[in-house]
C-alpha cells in the first residue's frame, strides 16, 4: 500500500510508516521524485500542527522583541507639573535660534589650509562678542530627537520616534510653547511638530515644499537661501502690518531659522566636499544679514539674544544616527543680550586636541549637553523652563548678576524636582505599599531641606553656595527620575529571561522528541497532566492578581504571564528530559564535552561578529578548511577547491570599510557586466544541453532577466553621471528603477522549478535590484555569496553521501515542485546541527558582510538615488531595508534547497536554527546596558533588536523561500488556429 507524504498521521505507539521523498512510495521503491523510502518510528503527540507551532513561535519572539522597548525605551515623560520661571526680569526681550542641520563642530571651527576661517562672521562673534563651546548630542543623532532636545530640553525615547516623524507622538512642553510668539522658517519635517504641540495659536510656521529637499538638486544651499529671503521679507512686510509689528515688539518672542542645506549637501556630497563647505559660508553670510536686519528693525536696542547650534553632526561618509564623535559634537555660539563676552584664558584642559587644531586655545570653551540649551533660552527671555526639560542651565554663558544666576538655577532645580515628585507619586500609586522602595536620597524631608537651605542662601546673598546646592539637587532629582523610570526593569527583565530560557528548552525538547531517536516514548497519565495544568493555572492567577491590584499596564500581563504556558509546555515533557538525561549519561563523556565546547565556540563567534566584523573572516577561513577536515575533498576535489576559494574570497568583504564611505561606481558597473556575462554563459549552456524542460517561454524569461541586469547597469551609470553634473535624477531612470524593482519579485516565479534554474533566476532578479541600490564594492557581495551558496548545495550532497545517509543524487534534474510536502523524511543526524549553524553564519554574514547595520550611520542615502533623491524617510528606509534583505533571501533560498536535497524536513532544521539564534539573543539580552556612554547603550540595544528581528525574519523567510522556489506562474499561451 503506497503511503502519501502529505498524510503523516501517527498510528499506535511503536508502529512504523514509510515516507517517500516524492509523491508516493511503494514498499521502499522510489516511484517519483528523488531519494528513497525511510521507515521511521511514530511518536504520539508529535503531529502537532506545524503552522500552530510557527505561529506560537512568531508571537513569542514578537513579545521578546517588543519587550525591550518597554524595559529600556519607555517614555520618560510625566505630566502634571507646575510651570517654573525665574522671578527676576530677563536680559533679553527676544531670541533668535539658528539651527544649521547636520553641521559638525569641526567643520565650523577649523581653519582653511590658508589659515582663514570657514565662517568669518561667526568666527568674529566667538572671538569678540559671545561665548562658544561644543554641544554634546545623544544617540540617535537624527533631526527629530536633536530638535526635541534643543527646544524641549529632554531626550526623546525611541518608541516615540517610531510613532511619528513629522507630528507629535507624545505631548511635551517646549520653549516655543512657553513663548509669547514664535515664528519659524524651514523644513516641513521639523517645524510642524512644535506648532502642533503648542497650546493656543502663537507658534507660526513657514515651510518650503517637501519636494525641495532633493539630494540630487543643483544646489541644496537654496533651502537656506529660501529661509533667509523669507525672514527678510517678513520683517519688511511687518512695517506695513500694524498687528504683526506690535506682536514682534512684544517680550518673550522667539524667531527660529531651521537651515537644512548643510545636511542635504552633506548627504549628497559628503562633509569634506566643496559643496558642504561653500554651504557653510553661505549660512555664515546669511546669519550676518539676518542679525543686521533684526538689529536694524529693533533700533539696536540690545535686547536680542542669538544662538547658533546644530541638531547633529555627520560622518565623513555623509550619514548620521549613531554615536561617532563627528555625529555627536555640534557647535554652539551664543551672543547678544544677557550673554557673556569671550573669556580669555591661558590654559584649559580637554581630552581632545580640538583647541589646538582650531587655534582657539586662548578662548574659554564652554561645553554643554544638548538638552542644556533649552533652559538657557528660557532664562535669556524669561519664559518658564519647559516642563519636561532635564537640562541644567549653563551659567557660564550668562552675563548677569549673581542674584539672577542663583534664582535661575533655583528655578531650574525646582522644575526638575517637580518631575521627580510626579514620577514618584505615579509609581507609589501603582505599587503595593509593602513592595514600594523609595529613592532614599530624596525623601520628602530631604527635598524640603534642600529647598529651604537654597532659599536661605539666596536671601543671605551666598549665591555660590546656593548655586552649588541647586546643582546637587538637580543631579539627585535626575538620578531619582532614572530610578523610578527603571523601577520595574529588573522585574520585567527576569520575566523575559525566564520565558527565553523556557522557550529555548522547549524547542530543544521538540527537536529531540520528534526528530531523533534519543528518547523513548512515554505515555503521560491523564491524572498527572490535569494536576500539572491546574498547578500552572493557579500560579498564573496569582501573578495576574498581583498585577491587577497594582493597576499595571496590559503589557506587564503579557511579559509576566508568558513564562507560565512556556514552562508548562516544558514540564509536560519531563519524561523526554529524563530519557535524554539517561541517554546522555551513556555517551562517551569526552565526546559530549567536545561537542558542547564546539557548539559554544561557534555561537560565541557569531556573537563576537556583531562587535567585530573581522570575526566573520575568521569563521569563513575555518569554513574553507571544512572539506579537508572531514575528508570530503577526497570524493569531490573540484567542488572542494571551488568551495575553499569562494570562502576565502567572501572572507575579504568583512575586512573592507563599511559601505558608503568610499563610493566606487565603476566597480558597480563592472559587477553588472560580470553578472550579464555569467547569465550569457548560462543561457548558452542551457541551449546546447537541449534540456527538454526548457521551452521558448523559459528562454524569454531568462532573456528578460538579462535585459533587466543590462538596464540596471546603465541606470546606475547614467544616474551617477547626471547627479555628478548636478542635473538631478532623470525621470526615465527613476521609472526604469521602480519597474525593475517590481518585476524582480515576479520574474523568478515564471522560471522553471528545477533546482539550479530556479535559484539562478532568483539570483538574476535580485541582482538587478541590488545593483540599483549599490554605490561600491558591495555590488559584488551577493554575486560571490550566491556562488558560494550553489557550491554549498553541492557540498551538502557530498556530505550526505559521505556519512552514508543517501546515495548519489543528480541535482540537475531535481524539481522543487515535487518536494513541498516532505515531513520527517529522515531522522536528524549530528551533521544537521552543522548545516543549521552554516545557515545562521551565512545569514549573519549576509547582514554584516558589507557593513555594520546595527549602526544607523552605516546606511548611505546615496544607495537610493536611482529611485528617488527627494527626502522621504520611510521610502528611503524601506529601500535600504530591502538592500539588506536581498542577501538574506539568497541564503534562505539556498538553505531551502539544502533541506529538500538532503531529505530533511524544513521544520526540523528550522528548529535547530531557532535554538542557535535564541541562544544568541539571550546573550544580547544580558548584554543590554543602561549605563555608560550613549554609544554603548544604543549599540547594545540595537544588537538585541537586530538578533531578535533576525530570528523573526528567518521564520518568515522560510515561507518566502518556499514560495520563491516551489511556485510557478503560468503565462497564458496563444492558441494556434489551423485553417481547414
């Protein structure tokens, strides 16, 4: 009686069934497909619906991924504080804020090769009229969080940024909101978020069209010229508009000029380019003109304060987002009413050597944190400090009485203390009294003592002691805010870690139970199962009750209750654990320890590769020696040699600089031509072989893919030339690029489902898109990677034969379409752990081979210039993600081929892959930092998010790979009509 592959229903315990590698198997004789029949023992309870298991796995991993944002990135904002303002009259009636987006500190302060300044007017200001320093930004160094820190005084959490780019995802106070009137000019990406968050109708915005933010434009400095021109015309028109004129002459007025040209030129041409430096000069001239216009308008009344700074810097390769000093060090120049004049010094100490390089060692440098600028602005014009500000007023910038400075610092301390008190009361209300642990350094009595003592010092005119005490109070309040903000972190972290360990243990048990012969089947008694179920249900109810009476958020229920079902599933498999333990004790101790050490070393290499890309090079060189160590080279010398050479070639990529730093368009074009040449040879060989499966329709598909490669190569070349000559992105090139992108997902489904023909079709389609997204050597990466994948498929066949698990198979005639329903075709072999590890390693190599994608600044906006040059964060981000995913898809499709050609269930190897990636994720979960530099904190969290996304992606990519390899779209054929 033949047995169908799709029907794998277990019979009585201990019975056997025959499973075919094809459609039908008759008594061990192969009737269709490739391979031979295997007789496997059945296990009751093994036939759990695979889709349910995958769905459960996806949900669990989504919880693990999202949890990190609740634990480390929850919003720090609190509401309900009372506004605090300095009681003394302010020195300035109005403030002008210039934000030169993307301006690096060194780009502004350093001198030209001939000794002249980059910005003569601003250089003159800091030498003769104002104070200067460096503003230290925090990760992520992006425009939105940078402006929020500058204007609202707090560091926006990542979860808030993810909720909206141009609007306020969370309510917060700002200097603009506290002002009497604010007029702002600049980018539509920045200005609206402060206008929308303001109470009342007193924040006015004037924005140019979003289409103006074009990286391929003739001159991005026109964005800044637009701002300067509109500000000048605004003041001119106000003379004939009495309402506007009166409003401009009010106190507490803010004028905000957002200058995006420098950032746009930096992305398009790099910060060391002529365009970037010329844009700085134009901004310098524009600021000089605006300052003159404003002083003239107000009759040089000396009541205007000016601030120039930047939201973030930029790397040498034109990107930002991470914590490199070129991104986090921004200029700060303050002058005008209430601001100190330059302070001459004979010596000053900083860890860097910038003072000598910039020839500013004799002028006192006053460094601040970016959030400190908000209280500085509030103090200068006398508005309440932003309610959510965590900045400390930099007193050295103020040119005012000691009394004013002391009162301002006292106001600053009270304003931050108010946040602490609200945060403490919120946490106290949602925690049982016997479980609540207060922040002892700022008890109610301590708070009262600090405030009374500081007020007494001010009354006694002991201003220095008052300022010192207020700074201590600010530091303690910030520590207390952090304490209550992270109050539940340990508790939630332990819950997630417990779930992690439980889930990984359960997956290992499923693998052992369903895909190996290491354990014997033991029937669980119904009575024991019932007791176990009610026991875990009782534990879950107790946890839920404690969360309920503390009015915890619903996400806490998910994180804290998740370990209950996970560990219930583990404990249910106790007989399997006992059987496994007995089996392991009978094994050779030395071999067991050796296997464990090799597995540990392999996973540690993967973890290290997230920090040091060169680790991948070491791993690939070890892979190169695999055929020699296992003696595979004896039976397949040619394949082993090609494998070794390709591993060595691929090992070069992790040693190369991160993509985007050194663009190389000729290499991209050469890669396109090489791909075209390889596809021509492939087409010729297929035609000569007279393959009966290759018809005219298949040849047409192959020809279309070759044409797509040729078009992509041409588009890359012509687009680069057009942008270089500042003629913008040609419309025809843009249309061709988008059409290529769309067709690349369809063309592989039109090709034959024979193994190498389908995989080669996938490579060609994805290469055409990847070429359009390439700017340098990375164009060659997927070509080398896919070549190695083809050899890997062949080498796994050799390994299968080497270990006596299968006979010699002819891969050339293997058809994916006949291998879709293989389940438990053979039991797992120890070598299958190695196969799964190879897959995970290749996936990590696909991610990190051409750059460190855990760092935002490794993305080069120039990669998307064939598709668009006008700034669009979500479209650009989507295209950059696609660029990262393409090598991922290539590896996943190759792994799918390895699974079906080695006669394995795709689910069994996927489970091993899950175990490896989950162990890696657990590593990074414990490596997440909440202290140290912001670069370290950001990197540790991004690593965890990346490896969790990797795990979820692998589960999704398994289905995508099956779709790409097994499905075929049939085009309607024309019917031939014969005349009678």
